[in-house]
């Protein structure tokens, strides 16, 4: 999980917000809350 970096090129068509996109991702992927939190907390090394 430490190698997974969340990113999206999804548009905001229809007024969807990032929080809504994240909720959809959580619903679709068979990951635990802890795994999803690990992904959410990952930051690309060049952004640190």
C-alpha cells in the first residue's frame, strides 16, 4: 500500500466534488478503511 498514490483525471462535470469522487472510490474498491487511509495519506515524494 505504500506504493499506491491516489490520483484522478476525473472531470467535475455535473458538479461532482473531490469528496464525492473519493466516496465513490471507497464504495467501488474492496479495500479496508485502513488501506484506504494509507492511500489517502500517501504523498508523492517530490511534493514533500
